[in-house]
C-alpha cells in the first residue's frame, strides 16, 4: 500500500470525484454531456467518447489535489491513458490525486427489497491488475430500496465478504450499500443499515481498513458514530440522484462526511463548450462540492 496515499486519504481535505460510469450508465452520462446515441455505432466508439469526456475533466486546471482527494475510475478508464500515462499514474504523478477502481458488475434482481451485486468472476485478476496500475482501492455498489431487515443484512454481508478479499489483496475497499433516495421509508432503511454496518465494522481485525460510501442520511450526522471506529478510513456520500445544489446543501449539514459525486460533479458540462467555458463550469462545480465537503 502506498503510505503517502493512505495518509492523504486519512487526513486530506476535499472530496472524491466519481468518474466510473459503466456500460449501463455511460449512454446517460454521454447524453447529459450533449452526445446522443446516434453519435456512436458501437460500444468501442461509446467508450472512446466517455474516455475523452473523462480525460477532459481530469486534465482541466481546476481538477487538482487542492480540492479533490481521489477519483473513482471505471475499468476501461484504468486501462486507458491520459497524456501518455495510464489514468491512475496521470492522476497521482501529475495531479496528486489518489485513485479507486469500480469493480462490481452491476446489480442482481431485487430480492427482499434490495439488489445485491452480481457475481464478480474475474475478481482476483481484476485486483491484481489494479495493483499493477497503482490503484489505491476499489468501489462496489449495492442498492437498498426498502426497509427490509433480511435484504439489508444480505447486502451488508455480501459487501463485507468482498471487502475482506479486497483488503487481503492490499487494496482499500469502498463499501457502498446505497439507500435509494425514493425508498418509501428511507429513514427506516438507514436505521437498519447502520446497525448492520456497526456489527461488521466492530468485528474487523486491526489490520483491515475500509471506507464507506453512503446516501446522505435523512437525519443530519446520523453516520457520525461510524467515523469513530478505527477500521473506518473515511465515510463519503453519494449524490444519489439529487441535483448538485440539493446534494451540497444536505452534505454541508453532515459534518465530516465528504462527497463522492458523479452526476452532480459533471452537471452543466457539455461537449460543445469552449475549453474556457468547460473549465469555468467544472471549477465552479468542484468549488461548491469542496465547500460542502469541508463544512
């Protein structure tokens, strides 16, 4: 493990930029950026376009360590280059930004009000490649849609089972049991989730570090107790479909919770913008999310 990166993730000020849209969410991300499906013929062209968008974000002068601690990358982004360097090397060597890799393969069908992750058959190889590419950690997402104890327990069990494998491989896992912002009893789901998280976190051995990526809670500072546990490196928040303005306002009320935004980060960016306009809009977005993260 890179100790400089570990110290940065432990003590640094800023937030995590999520640049990890996968095959399923890439068309929506491109459309929001002003690129319609008719602009590409196949997946190869689609991934080239999304990498060009991500590269434009990463190369922008406002995208630096002063406000951004880390970036979450999609597998194809990890294996692609920016200015002649693999993405993780470019971000760390040029910008001082730590990287994480999205490793999940999407969501299984809903069961007991929740969606577990699909199997990750190539996990061992993927973790090995992440280490070779100088990635610091991983991220994996499940979704909680109802306040169902059995479903939420299954989500947390699966997340920590993968987390132990990832930690043993020398990477820091970001555990992401997202609570859907439209869940009929979101607050009830969050209460069950916290109980289950506390059980698993208190049973971690002293050598294991994890991060948590959680939906901004209904009750302000609800997850503060998790931050006090020795095995928790950081707790970060996903925007979950909230607009950037709403996500920032909610985040600012949760002290020590920092952002890990995707859609909210790229909101307002467009392929047709001049470089000056693109850099200005992105800089304003980064600044607003940074301020909400250090509130």
